[in-house]
C-alpha cells in the first residue's frame, strides 16, 4: 500500500532527532519497536531503536548490518521509544517520535451506507402497531367477558367508569399545563361536583329512575339544586380573591372552568348515549358501531404506514395521511354489511345493508374528527397522550375519542330510521 505524502517528512524528523541525541552516554542497549498505521493493519511501519551496551539475549540489528547502529549510522544512546501500549515520558525521544508519527495522514475508512429514512420510519411504525395490538386484544377480550357475564348492566357500569377516567384525564392535562400560582383558586372539589351534576342530567337519571323510587320530577329538582350550589360557590370563590393580580387569577380560574365544562359536554354528554342505546335497542347496536370504529382506526394506521405520502391535517395531527383516511373508509364500507349480518345472527334486521352503509359512512367521514380534536387539545397543552392507563395506546380518551363521537349518531339514527 502506498505510504501517505507526509510520511517522508515525519521519518526525516525522527532521523534528525536521533542524530542529535547520539552524543548521550546513558542507558542500556534496548531493542524495541514503534508501529504506526491504520487500525485494520493495512499500513505498518516499525521503528527499531537501540542504544547503550549489549546485554545477554539482546536482539540483532534493525537493518541486519550487525554493527549495532540505527539507520542514522550512529549508535543511539539515550531515551528510547516506548513499547506498544506504554505511555511515553514527557520530554523524551519517545514523546517526540509519537508527536511526529501523529502527523502521518491515514485515509479514513469507507463510510457506512446510510439507512433509508422511509424504510426506518416504516419499520418503526410497524413495530408500534405490534405494540398496540397486544393490549388492544386483551382489552377487547376483557370487555367481551364482562358483557358476556353481566349483559347490559355490565356495559352501563363500564360506561360510568370510562366517563370518570376520561373527565379526569382531560382536566388533568390542562391543570398540569397551567400549573399552580400563588393566589390561584382551587377548583379540585368543585370540578367533581360539576361531574356529579352532569351525570344526573345524562346517563344517571335513567339509571336512578329505573333502580330507585325517585321520580323524574324529583330528579330534575335535585339536579337543578346541584347546579345552583355550584354557581354560588364559584362566585364566592372569585369574590374572596385578594391578590393584586386578581385579573390573572380570574382568567386562569375561568379557563379551568371552561375546560371542565367542555369535557363534560364532549366526553360525558356524548358517551351517555351508549346507555340510552343499550337500554332501548340492545347490546349489539353498541358493539357493532364500536367494531366499525376499530376497523377504521386500524386500517387508517396500516394504509398510512404502507402508502401514506400526503398529510391530511399536518398542524393538528401530523401522522394522519390522506391515503390512510381513504383506505380506512374503503375498508370500513367493505366490512360493514357482512359484519352486521354476522352480529345479528338469526334475528336479522330489515334493510340491514342500508343501515350498515349509513353507519359506515358516518364512522369513516365524521368519527375520525373526534381524534383530530383530541390531538389539537394535546398539542395545545404539550402532552403526548391523555394518560398511560392502556399500554401502547395512552389514556382512555386516546382510545375512545372517535367512539364517543359515534355514540349520539347511532342512537339518533336508530330512533329515526331503524323501523323503516
């Protein structure tokens, strides 16, 4: 292999230095070597430097002349080149030789071919899909066992638990983002009072009238009284603020109040239609739209990973693509009618194809916007997920943001179109 251009200069420096040191008169004769070159062994240049008196067992001459001299023609007496793996002493000839050898230019190894970004991204997304699949299957299995054992009552209990979790998640990310400042008004108790009031106005009233002796008129009176208590309490809290920056405290407080009420309207209010649907039309009309949403969400991810090139809403949800949206819609429409006939079994339903088409169109065109809105909330408050309850999915809101948008439409559609 051809030596680099700077190698003769480095060897000249070494030779000159050895000549200058030839007048020294100390040390014992030593035969050792110094190697320079690339780590892969392509270039090895060894310097065998000797000096001092001969000792028994000393090695022969470097160039085979038997005269005991180095390449400079003079016997080298003095400091010696260090052994491989040994640190040179400061100010020694070894240090000078090492510094001169460092000037040798060694060609860099050939660069490693880069991994294509698209292939790396696709593999990452497919791996993420595998991580999401396991928890999803376990969750569906647990829900199936629960409904198999408890029926519609089990679904009602599950909806109440989901409403509690979703409300907690959505309000927590806003509170965590806003932080706590001196003089802020605490709404931790009042926000759960609002939650209880909303339950009394929605799904709770049907449950209470059916399983207790409380009539609807009495229930309406109780609910109105709860709303009055929350109004008076909120105003008193604001009136007790004595901070010099009262306007900032009011603004922060009202922002949290708006977040709580939006969560109650969007999450608790819409999800309560699941209970109305299961009570009036049966469990299958809750599970069937839910399966359609699962199909749509899964196929949107698959088509987005394999074919996605054009962002659908890049500012709100950068991972969603036009190809994923269209592919998910086609897939949902394809499975809608067969899935409905399979779930209905022998009972059947009149105009099943038309009902399946209507629900599939809504799930494909409208339900994903629930996920888009959830993404906007997370992005506005610097949160990746609403929670960490479901591994690979995030929180309850992350998993059911599209489902809750579907629930009101299913109930209203069945109420107006199922008998036709």
